[in-house]
């Protein structure tokens, strides 16, 4: 695999630099043991300490305040991975290329890969043996029509095998998921308490937002703790049939997290990668029945019904191969769901729906009820078509709110008053420049504005959307309000809105039509 | 393009970390002005000072010895690019994705791109606006059959336009180039003095080795200075008709250097990218007649004659579109050329050939004479077929040596005695394990052994190859000697040879045959 010359030749140091998902090792130019030039630029080195090995990109420094000539520095993530204390003896070696690189090259050259190839590649990716450059090459080489559906199945299966697989010891473990791209679409926080109140097991683990202004975990974190050890999570699910937690600690499909670190900056979200990413996470999390939401619209991830149907078939094929029961629903993705965009704003919307509050956004309520209804119908005691009414009864009766309060209490409640949510105190409003009807809301641009305002890291930041598709406005009326907590963020967001407000006004007949179930 | 909130809000600091070609900016987690979280992980930031702007990847630190909360740090390369002193006021902004990203996405999706698309992409690449991830995506998306020959022409033309284009004010400016992959292949250092002695203008600018154990610039640097301002280079060429310099300072096809920084770690060298890389550099350097060497062999870059012919046609098409006269020669690439591999060892071989020394490697002499002959034949006064004899006369008469001495003097001679070259003092020998005939020498593995030994950074390190294809050896006889200057390097090289010595022994009829002109 690689070569070491002198065991434990240097002294380990933690360098307090956050290099994100890329491990970086810092070597002094006048290193006592290794000549920095001996290591190829941009190739990885293998760092060894106490029997542990990690791969890292080498950076060379001449500043002894970063590392001294007898030391090897590791960036924060890399330091955590090597798992020994500062001062521990450490050695480095030239890292050989990952053994799956040959398979990667075959894929770049357009070959079809087999099950073992995907296993080898995914194993190397999960072990952080791929550089950003190699990851990017894999993502592009498997983009478009480059993966057939059998290959997508191999990839998904390999991703499941790369990490932990939870077992809830239940006959039916349900989940719902959306392919993303629609701001404010926090239906999980309503679907989970509804179906759990009915008695279904729904251990929801979510990611944090990566390029969106809020993920379910970010929004739930406004109301409760979302990071907890797996044992505690498991205990909560046993007691309450559900949780709404961050999935990052459970080591589910770890290769997915690594791949996302390059897919997102590239804005690549090919069907094969999307299917592998979503299904591997869900199956690793122990689900056996999934309702999947595919929104379509002019600024959604999927823009046409034929495209949505093609994606549905791929999801269904791979789910079937992996023994997952899957129910795909194609939904209206022409605009954001609900009113708030950003963690606190979305938590407010969710709580208003649960409380049957007069200001609760009706689109969020309706969509959540329909998704919950579909999920409920996997219960063999519920007749097809009855799910919606049962979900509505659970919500209207307050049982969903009660269940949500149980989950919040169990996870560790945080103070939150939906009547007085702690929104970013700095605001500005975007108003209509003319009379007209709202004929378009750009999901992507609206998400960017909320992100510039500070969401999701600044919980109270985001966009409060006061007008939706089809509504008439007069010139000067407020379309949406932006909340921020820092002057720089407010300025960034204002500049973004002045370039493109994300809202188009026109005549009623210019509204994009959509032909979906709900 | 991007947004700034407060002009000159931070104080610039140089962080003495070499991050290779990737610009890195360091921000303290408790920064006074910007919230580090406000910047998306892995997206670039734009750094502005004194009207200059550069893009950089953001790393966040909590160590005030790296940067303090009121400072912004830049890695060494990035600091050099911004071009102001430490302590200068500086601001940062979210960088928008490069404007050509849309064209990149179209290429990833398999579309054919037009001239303007390539211009936009190459402009952004040359300006360091692409991240490593985006560069890698471009390289993979333009790999294989993904570029038609018209697109290769567009790419080459855009790469020429991305930098400076030299004009020597001469009717005929000649050059030779090899596509690479053959260790020891230092023919340029012989061809240049031969053709210059004849009177042709040959301003040879070369790169340093990136993944090979020595480039022409590394080897020439043993004998003379190779880094000089363009004015001095120009003066040398005016006086002596030739130079042998490093091309890095002349800003020729700068996008090529950036692309190479990801192509090399990926070991991708697709025909389209190779043609664009080589021809853009040559045309930017002002050449109008080029002899191109394509070696073929089992461990060469090109492995078969049909592949070599296909590559030749692509080179010829693009050269023709760009008005470059091109003469492609396909050569024997079954093994290293000459005896030494590594800068000092190769300089010794070159000087021995020039001196008509009895130990001069005959394969290096013959190949250089044939290439020089082909180049001489672009002189309208030389009849086709006479070039070789003229080149031989120039070499045998000592005129080539004299010309080389002139060039060395003009560039700034370094002390060098070919009878006592300063080789790495630590050595070991690799011997034959059995009686037999040398039936294979793996170019790639031989290069790696020389690199592990320290070449090209350690000038005296490398491999002295004592046996070549077809020679008979007895068990225990020395096949090659490895030179190193540092114990770690010697150990790395020894481990590499024990895994794979790069030399195969067998029966005479097992030798790979080759059908090439020379």
C-alpha cells in the first residue's frame, strides 16, 4: 500500500485550521526527517500513528508557529480521525493511489462497471482515500447516461455496505423523503408526528442543509436537540415511535457524505447519484417503506413530467432490487412551500400547522396531510384512499401536536414561542414594482437570498414570503421580508434581491401550469 | 460578479503555507467583520486589495498565530498574486460561480461546445476562477471522444489567447517536442544546438518535470541558469539563435499549467487535451515549425501504431488550423533513451554525446540526429533526406558542442564535469536474478524508482541504467544503479525496486517488436 522509512519519526501537532472534508497535513520545509520535495505536489501522503492510518494532502510551511521541523501538523478533521493526542509519535509515507483508481479510469473511459468495481470505489471513497480531484472525476464520469440502472443498484448497494445499517427490530419502519430543491418544504416535521401518532415507527434522521437555506435537522434544532448518541435515539424511538434527529453521527452511507462534498459545489445531481444517495441513506437507516416526494416545476430539480416519470422508474427499480417498499408521489414544485424560508421561520410555520393556527400556511398543511396519508396507507389496516382523512383527523384533533411535543421533550426541548419567534432583527422588504399577479417564484434564487441573509447557520435569518403564485398585488405592496442578524449578511441579501427579486409579476394566464396529483 | 460589504475591512497577512496551485485564504473563526459560517463550505471567496482581486478557497482557523480576528491570511501563491504588502487593507466577498460554469455543465451533459464557450472556460481557468473540483470536472468531461477535432482546435486557440504570444520576428522559428513518457529522452538538448549551429532559430522553452524524474529544464539547470527575464532570453536567442530555458516565466498558455495541475494527479492524458496543451504552448512561444516525437511501446503513452496514427492526425488537423507547420515522427518507445535517468545523469549523457565521448549512449545520439535531421529539412536549402547527414556532421565536427557551450555561457554557466558528475553519494545496485536477455524495461516504473530516489528535485539522484533491451546478462550482474542523497529517499527507492525492478528478463524471442521509422 505504501512505504514508511522510519517509524514514528515526527511529533504530532493539531493545527487549528478547518479544511472542511479535505484532510491536510502540514510539514515544515526544513523538516528533520523528510524532505518536503520528496513528496509529489498534490499527491496524498499516508500518516501513521499508533497503528492508525489516514490519508492527507500535504501542505508545506516555513512558519514554525504552524509546525516546527520535528513536527507533523494535521488539520482539525484529520487530527480527529487519527485519534491520538498531540505530541504522539507519527510517521508519513508516500501514499499509493487508491486500489480502485483503475476502475475509476475504466469508468472515465466509458466502460460499464461491475458490482466489485463499485464496492472497491465506494470503500475507498468512504475511507477518504480519494482526493477532491478524484471524487470530482468519479462524479462526472458517472453523470448523465453513464450509469445504467443495474450500475445504480450496484452503487447504492455498495454505499449501504460502506457504513452502519440500523435495525429497529420492527416489521414496518416508515420514512418520507423529498429529492429537494423547494424552499420551505418542511413536511417531514408534520408527517412524522402524524404517522407516529397513528402508531407507525418513523425514526427520521435528516441531514443538515448543504446548499439550501434549511434542512429538517436545522429547523428541528430550533425546537429541540438533534444531535445525540445512537443509544439515546434508539430509546426515544422505542418510547415515542419516532424521532427527528440529525443523521450525521450514525455513520449511515458515509461515502454519500463524501460524494456530496463535491456534487454540491458542482451543482451536479444526476438521477443515478440522486437515487444512490437517497436510497442508501434510507436503507442504512433501517427503513423498509418510503414515500418519496418528487416536486416538478420550472425552477425545481425536475422540470417536466416525463423526466419525473423516468426518475420514478429508476427509484422503483433500485428500491425493488434492495427490498425497499417505495411509493413515489409527484408534487407541485412551482414555488416554495409554506411562508417562511430559514430555520426559525420554517419552525414557526410547522408549529402553526400543528396548532391549527389561523395563520398556518395551507399549502404546507395540505401537502403534509397528503404525504402522511400515503404513508399511513402502508398500514395493512388502512384502506387505500382513507389515509388522508385519518391524517387530517390526527392533525385536527391535536394528537399530532401532542406527539411532536413528546418528541421535542424526549430530544431535549429548546425554548420556542411560535407567536414570537426569534427572527433576525435586521430586516428589509421587497415590494412589487407594478400591479399584477404573481406568475413565478424562482425556488433557486429565493433559496440564495435566504442563504445570503445567513440561513441556515443564523437560525433567525431568512425570507418571510408574503405572496404566493396566483395572488394579485398592487405596486408597492410587500412581496417578502428578509431577516438577518448581521449587517454584512443583510447587505449581501439586499444585493442579491436587487439583482433578481426571484418573483415575477404578470397576467394570470402567464402562470405555469402543473399536472400533478397534489 | 460578487458582493463586497465593507471595503478594506481586514488586514492582509502572508501565511507561509505552500498549498501548490490552490489559493487558500485563512479567516479566524472569531473574525471581527465576517462570520466564517456566512461563507459556504468549499465555495470560493473573492479577496480584494488595492483594486486587485483573486479567488481563494476559505479555510477557517481558531489559532491566532495563523491569523488574528482582524486579519485575513493568504497562502504563499495567493499572497504573491494579490501583489500588496502584509498589513495592507483587504476585503472579501462571496465569489459568484465563474460565468463559464454554464458551458461546463453543458459539456458535462455531453453537448458540443462552440468557440465562445471554450474562450470563456479557458479565460476563467487561466484567471484561477475554477476550483480543483471544477477543473477536474472539465478534464473528465472533455476526456475520450468527448471533444471532436473542431472542439480541440477551439480549445487550443482559446489556450493560446489566454496568455502571452511571443514574436521572434523571424521567418522560420523551429522547435521540437515529445509527448513524454520515456525516461532519459533528453533529445532537445542535442537537437537544439545542432539546428542552431546550422543557423535555424530555435528558442526552446521547456517545462520542469511534473510527474517525470527530469524535464529538459531540470536537466539544463545542471549546466546553466534556466530562469531569466524574457528580455534576457530574447537577447540570447538574437545572439545565438537558440536557448534552452524554463518557459514558466513567459506566461505562455497559462491555462495549460492550471489544467495540468489536475490532469497529472488523475493520470489523464487524453488526445484532445494533449494536443491542446502541446500546440498552445508551442504556438504561444512563437514557433512556426515543429517536429513532434510520438514514442510507442508497451509502457509508453501510446501503445499501438493505429493509436499513434490517430493521434498524429489530430495533431496535424489542429496545427493546420492554427498555421503551424508540423512534422510528426513516430519513434521506438519500448524503453528509456540513454543511460541516465535524473537531471545530473541525463546532463552527463547529453554532454557525452556532444563530446563524441566513447561512453556516449548511442540510442540518444541516433535519435537526436534523426530528429535534428527532420528539423533541418524545414530549411528550404536542404533536400529531403539530407538532414540526418548534415546533423551528424554538425555533431561529429564539434560544432554542436561549441553551440551548446555558447548557450550555456549566455544563460549563465554552472560548474559541471561530465567525467565526474555530482551524483547522489548513496547508492544501491539492482542485479539480475537469473541468466537471460533483457526483454522489457517498464518506462513508468523506472521513472517512479528515479523519483523515489529524489529526482528531479535532488539533481544528482536517479537511475543509471547499465543494461538495455536485447542485452544478455548473467545472474548477479548489475542491471542499474540507484543514486540518492538522503537516507529516506534511498529507502523509498529500494522498496520500490524490491516490489518491481522494472526490468524483465527472458528469452530473446520474447522482446516486444516495434515497427517505427526510428
